[in-house]
């Protein structure tokens, strides 16, 4: 016991020393940080970042500007009016990839952060896959704080054990399991579609399953045509999946729908791994996970990042905040709560939950594809129309009409078919 | 009364600030929106290339917009008819000199004081039908309990009901307001008229049918105008309660406008929807204003 005390004393001295090297700063004033992190794990993650920032810069007041709403739909609306109106927040959450580059970088709203990436050594500790989607014309434009995997099938372990089931590897198995569960009066496939993007998220993972990594990525560059038979097959599969969902899916946002799984009334669901953070915050541990059927070895990735808008009022404070975001300590603290994995690869993996450890392994060995519903793969206009087509498909599952609409949407987005 | 020259100048000076403010912030921006709807602006950076009516033509070919238009029509008709019927009914009941009239009047009127967002969230929960595993929830549970289980519905989660379910909270919120309008109207009708009719042997029904209702016509017109313009612009209630719904069964043009503008960056298309909504409201309001102005002078 005594020795333990001595050890902890030593550790705390080390901690203080390490903080000393970061130097307590004299920065003053405010920093306004804009995000859509208001629910469970994500809000806690954000708070963890604020705590670190407050400790390092105690005289800077943080204004936590959040706008609630799934996948940031409402936050993005507020952000756009502010940016266009010349009143940018000091820094804001943005999905790395097309959403960052097409909406804000190409249009000249951001400052490059290449110097910061080099001086902080992020270029060495972040993998190429993630650096690529925050760069444009040789510069880096935002600091990724996490990586999420979008193609995860979550299931209630208890239900699977009670019914002697194994999680599905293929869609044939998926439907077999779903039939069995339905007979038991359990909702086979849990879905919440109130915010309008959730169905398209599921469909995105089915597209990956049916087209493979290359075929799916090609959809967004024009190498794969939307008239491809793989797309037809994906629509057929998705149509069948929808017949197994909870009939009240329109009443719920994704997190509200997940109560079915926590309560043991629903068995499986497809969503990104912010679900892990949600389960942590609900203190629910009896969940299992596998890749979405037929997507093993593929990592459908998205990343939240923060950038530096031109004309922000507290530039120095933002640079300091971005340093915290990119630091080992910041990435660990944030992702422990959020359920995602750090963008840096040199973090202490032992701190993390089993789920996150498994994602870190996937991240290193899987083929990475960009998520479309979360801003990485396509420009926002295309994403909006894509999600509308799929939302309509849920109610009117006409495969031919839908595939035609998908082709048209791609053409409008400037990708020849 | 004839005004002197100084008085005229003074009057003009007094209203000048508001005229300027309204000219800029109302009509200026309406004009600006109209202009944007004719451009090619579909990114966060404005693109003012003139494209004529292309955005409008595209819109009317857009399935989501077609569904939204149909929905707003259904919503408006139901909302109008039911609100006015309930409002009138409540006003007549209260006019029968009930006890605690003040209390009832306040109770009926209170929902109007609540924001549509609050109403939407609460009714989203109340009209959540529940599933086989949860059993009935909210209103459905109530219907079960009082033996009216056959009235149960999927409400807004059923694409065949969709927007009609949103009519329920809208009516709940606004019918009290209609009642207040009618009650004021009824109270404004001279007692002698109905008394004279009664002396002539008219029944209660006849008094209402032939005396009071015809005299309430201007009130009805006012209520129609107010409710319709609320209805055509409805947005907050739908956002809070249902979102666009399954297959856009709860979608309205205003929600589409928000989505396409701020999520999709199709600013020109959003402006076109705004302009169309404005035209709809104007078709309704302008005759009313002209009518009102003529009577005023």
C-alpha cells in the first residue's frame, strides 16, 4: 500500500512536470467552439477536451456553441448562415473529406494548418488515410480528432445467446436470423429514421457489401456506374431488410431507437460506432458487434475535425485549442468518452475498451473507404439528394425507379454516368 | 378634419423610419430572394449567373416537392375546417353563460401560448404508436383503455396517415384562438337582434343559423386568413414532431426549403421554394387586404 502511494506520488510529479513543458500560458479572452455534440458520450468527450484546455489556459473562457440534431443537420445550417454572414465561430466541427474540402476549403473560407501539422509532428503520427482527406492542394486544412467506423452491426448478446444464434457473416444468415427472431416476437432489425439520414447510412453499408471496397468508392468518382447490377442487388437486399424493422422507426432518432436493444426488445442494428459511446453513457455493456455482413476487411471511415476559419476573432486561442485536439492527451481523453478511436496511432491502446481496441486493429489492416452519409465521400448537395432518394425508397420500395433516381442524382452532382 | 401643411410633413416624418426599415428588411429581402431564385447559386459561394425559371421547372419535377405540395394542401384544408368547427363550437358553448367561463376560456386559449416546438415534441411522444413488443403507447394506449381500440393508428409513422397526424396538434394549439375570435364576435352582436328573433318565435338553432352565423362572416374570413397563412408556412411543428416522415409523408415545402438550402447548399432552389410559398400566401392575403382597405376608406 505504501509503495503504491509512493508510486502514485511519483506519477503525479511526472504529470505536473509534463504539463510544465507545455507551459501555463498567459492567454486571455474567449474561444467559441462550435459543434453538434450534445448527446451522451460525445458531449462528455467534448467536455474532456475542455477540461484539458481549461487546465492549460485557465484564463480563456470557453463558449460551448452546440446545436443539437442528428449528423449535425441543424448545426450545419446555423454554421452556414454564420460563415456566409461573416461571423464565423472561432473553430467548428466538420467532417473530414468532401464536406470539409468542397464546402469550406475550395471556397476559401479556411486557413491552412500545414505549419501546425509540421511543428506538432502530426504528419508523423497520423496515418496517411486520414491525412489525405484533410488535405487539398498540398496543405492540411483541419485537425482530425477521431476516426469512426460506420459499417458496424450491433447486437444484443443476451438475445443471441438465448436463441443459440451467431452474429451473421452474410446477408443470407442475416435474414435467417431475422426470421427466427421475428417468430420470437423480437424486433430483428432496429432502426430510427426521424432525422432522415439513418436509412441512407444503412444503405451505404449495404452498397459496400454488394460492390466491394473498390466498387463502392468508385460510385463517388464515376468509376462505378449507378446503373451497376451491384447497386440493384444492394437495393433488393435493403428492401428486404426494411421489412424486419420496428414499424415505429419514423418516431425515433437513432439513439432513441437503440433503447430497444438496451431493453432486450430488439436484436440487431447497423450504425456507426458512436453507438459504443452511447452504450457507455447508458452503462450498457451487453452488446456485441461484427462488421456489417459481407463487409469484413473493409473500414467505412469518417472523421470529425476542427479547422481555423478565416477572420475568426480569437486566432491564438484557436491554435492552442487545435494543439490540444491533436495532442496525445487530448485524443485519448476525447475518444475514451466518444467511443471512436484517435486519429493518432501512437496512443496508449491499453486505456481503451475492447470495442475500441478491435477498431484500432481494423483501422491498421482493413481497406479504408470514405463514408458518404458522414461527409467523407461526396459533396453535401449530392449527399442531401442521395439521402432523400433512399428515404423515399423506404416507403416506396420500387427498385427500378430508385435506381434511376440515383443515376440522376449522380449526374446532377457532375459525375457522368 | 383638414390637416395643415406642417401636420402633413410631421406625419410623413414620423412614419418615414418604419417605411425605410420595412422597405429594406421586408421588401428588399423579398426582392433579393426572388432574384436569387433565378440564379445558379448551388454552393456556399454565391453564383449569380442568371438561369431564368430553371429552378422552378426543376422543382415541379422534383418528387419530394410534389409530395410536399400535396401534403401542405391536405394539411391546410383539414387544419382550417377542423379548427374553425371546433373553435366555433367552443365559442357557442361558452356563450351559453356557463359557470366559470373565465376558467374555461383560459384553458382553451392556453395552448396557443406554447411554442410549436414544444407542442411538436410532446405530441411526437403522445402519438408514438408503440410496437408489438412495447404494446400501445401514448394516445393508442388511452384508446385501448377506454375501449376504443379500433381507433388506434400508426399516426405519423404510418405513411398513409402522415401529415394528417400533424393536423391534430395544430388544431389542439390553434382552435382555442379561433374560439376567442368567435367569442369576441358573438359578444359584439347586439343582444336585441337575437332577442327580437326569439320574440318572433325562433328556436335557439334558428337564432344561431339565421342571425349569429351570418353576422360572424367577417370573423370567419379573418380566421381563414390567419390560419391559412400559419398553415402554409408551417415548419417548426413538423420539424419538432415528425421530420420529413416515411417517404416524405409528413414533408412540407418549408422543410424541404430548409433541407435543400442548408444541408444541400442549393441556395437558388431554396429561394425558389420560398418564392412559391410567398406567392401562395399572397394569393390569399392580397384580396383580403384590398377588401379591408376598401372598407376602411
